[in-house]
C-alpha cells in the first residue's frame, strides 16, 4: 500500500509541475484543459475520483514525509471536498465551474507559479529523507 501511495503522491506532484509549466508556457492549452472541468458527468466523476485517489495517497504517505501534518490535512481536505462535490448535483458543479474557471484564468500566471511551487514542495517532501 505504501508503494501505491508513493506512486499516487509522485504522480500528483508531476501533475502540478506539468500544469504549472503549461500555465506559464502554453496558457491557451491550460485554459482549454480547465474549460473542460465538469462539462460532462463522466468528466465530473473522473475529476472527483482523481482527487480522492490523490487525497488517499497523501493521507497514507504523509506519516513518512516532511510536512506530515500539513500534507495529511491537505489529503483529508481533498477527500472531503471531493465527497461533498459528489453529493451535490453535477449540474451545480458545472455551473460553479462555469463561474470559477474564468476567474481563475485571469490569474493564470499566479496559478502556474503556485502549481510549480506546490509540485516541487510535494516532490521534495516525498523524496527527501526524513
């Protein structure tokens, strides 16, 4: 289980790094990517499932990482918010994404830098000996 959790956290860090670099280098591609969030019921379910998987991986792996409490809390937050989103009708999530994504796209350089930093912190916490 620890190996799978390690892989899940590693992939989450890589996702953040790719997302961040993409937001800084290819903002139009990242804008299209975010524009697809919650557009269909399958994409909504897939997004929530990935969030839960990343959250569970963080919760399982956090005791073996730097920033154990913060990363464990973040994992639980991912799980909790994902389950909350799963309980509301998909169309409400779709409407919220329709409002939130344009707001976020106005701050895309900040999103890019934050994602790169988050990915680096997550990778460092995972790979550096404790």
